[in-house]
C-alpha cells in the first residue's frame, strides 16, 4: 500500500524544533513540540501555517523530515508601527481598579480583537492615562528555522474539516496567538 502524503484536505501531525537564527548564523532554540502532543492541522484548511513551511510539508509522508529556514519576509514580517496602540487604563481595570499586579512593562497579555480573535500584546509603556501595547508577533524581524518530522498523515474526518479548527503550526505559540488555537503559539505564529 502506498504511503499517504500531505496534500490538501489531509490531516497531519508534526513535531519540530523552532530556532531563531541570528545575524551571525548562530541558532537559538525557542520552541520544541512534545512528541506526545504534536502540532495537528488539516493541510490547506487550517489557517496560519506559514506559506514557506506549508510548501515544504506538501507531499511529505509520515516518518519524513523537514528543515525550513524562513526570512522575516517569509515568516513573521517586519515591525509594523500600526500594530502599536495606546489603550485607556480603564480597559485594564478589575472591579473598578487598575490591575497593577498584571499590567507591567514587559508583560505579554491576551486580548480580544473587535471581531473576537485572541491576540497577545506586549506592554511597552504605562502612562497615567494609557497602556501602550505592541501587537506585532514576538518573532517579527527574525529569521527562523523549523526542523522537524512528520508523525501522521491520513484523511481528515468531517469533524476535523469543520471551520472550528485551531490556528495550526506556523502561527505562533500560545504566548503569541492564543491558548485555544490548538498549537503552541509562542513559536508558530499565525493567529495574530
């Protein structure tokens, strides 16, 4: 029997390591998926997989390996000043009082967009009236490398093909995208 390969509509599971590649070529491991909890997606259906990674996965079978380096343009883009916003301090009040315990410079906070998507923002400045937040992906301006292996490829079930799928690999870790996306968004990077 011929091995099933990744193609549109196929369910796939992958495990991988994600490295940040410095200007000097030195790599820093920033995420490693767990073998017991691989990234799961429906190829061509699940949103958020980086196109360069999707292209590399296309046609691979279980047991095959992939190694993809993505420039900032191919990965998470460049810093966009329009993704830096000031929000009134009242947005961060709990029981009528500003949440000083959690709202600090350097904190990464989950927020909801007007259309109900979860995004994470980095608190960059606090003023007496506002909280400045940067919603750019944490890996913006970075070259990254995915090094991994295909664990499973099979036909997707009708339930898996429903639009309620998570973000998929390549979207960004939960620190970047959202815990409810089905992947570790600190390192994938898409839901933003």
